[in-house]
C-alpha cells in the first residue's frame, strides 16, 4: 500500500491545484498515467546521471591517495603569472603532473576492460607513456631538442633500473621464502628490442664523433630519420607478433595460473564505464598538455635557481614524474608474485619509449622542420648501452630476488650522480 499512497500524494496533491482537464482524466486511467508520470520519468534519469557523474569524479579524482597532489597544478599556473620564481613553478608543476600521469594509466586500464587485450595493448602503447610524449612534443615545438632527448633517455633508465629494481626488491622481501620466477621468452624478446634501439641510437653518435659523414650535418640527420622509420616498423611488427600470433608466449607461468584459479575473487572488474574512461582520458591528456607547457618553460629557470644541471633535471627528475604509474603498478604486481606483469610494465615501457616514442619524436620533428635526431651524444649513448647490458644479464636467469633489486637501484644512483656532475656542452651551445 505504500507505493500506492506515495503515488497518490505525488501525482495529485491538493485537488484545487489540478486543472479541470486533469481531474476529468482521472476516470480514464490511461491518460492519467501518461500525463502525470512524464515529469517523474524525466527527473529519474537526470538524478541517475548526476549520481553517476559524482561517482566517476570520486573514483578518478578523489579516491586515490595520490590525488592530494592535484591542487599543485593550478598553483603552478598561478605562480607563473604572479611571480617569476621558476624554481617553485617547476617544482609545483612536477607535483601536479605526478597524479595526472598515474590517473592516465588508471583510465587506460579501465578502458582495456571493454576493448579486450589487443586494443588494450595498443592503448597501453599510446597512453602508457602519454606524459613523456606530451612533454617531449611541447619541448620539441619550442626547439629544446636536448631536453627531449635527455628526458626520453631518462625514462628508459628510470624504468630499467629504478622501477624494476624497486619491484624486485619489494617482491623479494615479501616472498623471501621462495625464488620468484618469470617467463624468460618475453624478457629476452624485450631485451632484443632494447638492443636494437641501442644500435639505432649508437650509429648516428658514432658517425658524428668519428667525423665520417659524407655530408657534414646532413648524413647524421638523414640516418636518424631513416632508422626511426625502421624502428617504428619493427615496433609495429612486435605488437602484431605479441598480440596476434604468439599470445601463448606471454601467458602467466604455471605458478601464476594456479594462483588465479584458486583465488577467483582477485579478478578485477571495471570501476567506470566505457564512455567515462574515454572522457577521462581526453580530460587528463588535455590537463597534462597544459601543465607540460609551464613545466618545460620553467626548466632553464629552475636550473639557474637551484644551481643544478639541465641534464640532471631532464634525465632524473622529469622521468620520475612520467613513470609514476609504472612505478606503483610494477611494485604492486611484484608483491602479488606476478613478475610477468611487472616485467611487462617496466621493461615493456622501456621498449615503447625506445622503439616508438623516440622514433615518433624524430618523425614529428621532421614534420615540424626541427633537427631532432638519434645522436644522443657520447655520454648518454654509453650510459644507455651499459644499462641495457646490465639489465639483460639480470634477466637471463628468469629469476628475481631482493639482492638483484638492490643492485639495480644502486646502479641508478650511480647514473643519477653521473648526470649531476655532467656538463652537457650541447645544452650550453643551445
């Protein structure tokens, strides 16, 4: 009886407020349902839309603890127009972009629930390093080519040494009673692609420093553009091979499969809808693009204020922001004893940057008329080459422990100290 009473009170109320035509329509029954229920039918969907919108905003912008850093983005923009303290502008921009990078990774993961593994892999390739790509394209647009090269190089070094090292260390500490294992075939495949990227980056540098160019200043650039096109083709072939033809090579190892079957409750489900994921990707990407402009503009001023080399800021500080999502995800999966996914996040991101993002920036610079090339200079190229060799040796056994993680993190500290005392002559010339 309650629904009937509620309906009577809601629809009719006082008899004096109802028009004569409405009163007469009560007897008909059919017309009453149409006329009196239509406002309710319009109100219910609106309330549902508002409720869904609030829930989506809460999940994406409030729920995660890292979102406490979001207000630093508007604060950096405010400081840009109020004061000229580039050090604080750069610092607050870094803090503001950090949660955006993590939320971009989250929105991509949510969208992958609806698109499936094939399209999901392509989305991860595109948006997984969206922060680095946006910062690089903006810096390339204003002619800061060395910042582009060093920030992308720093992303590779950070993922291979810092992210993977922290994941190995935390996973080894949590699972100290056993040896963690991962699929060697996928690790060796990524190591091979990284070595191919090192080869593409090494030859222009060697050509430059040996002074053996046929056309001085032109052969190096032409070789870089040709090699970039080849690397993009190789990366596309790798995606096709991984997602279409050889999916069984990248299935979890037996131990992980057993864990998944024993604990079905651990299966993740999407928290936001398909169109909400797309909308948040667009909004977050736009906001990252805005903040990246203020971040890049403040790099030189921050370097002068802090008496810190631009190379150190580009190679060490900027990549830590861009790799926030990868860092958290890699550690989380290592703690859950899912090292295959950890390697896919850390080493897979290195593969994306070296075989896709760097060649893509060279091609974009070609279209912009900017002389972006693969000559990362001798010091940076040697650092990348040694790092890839160290990580390849760490992965060849197919096992992980906390000591390997400690060694990788200590190697990263050596790299960071090296760039802190490194004087980039090319940056000084620019």
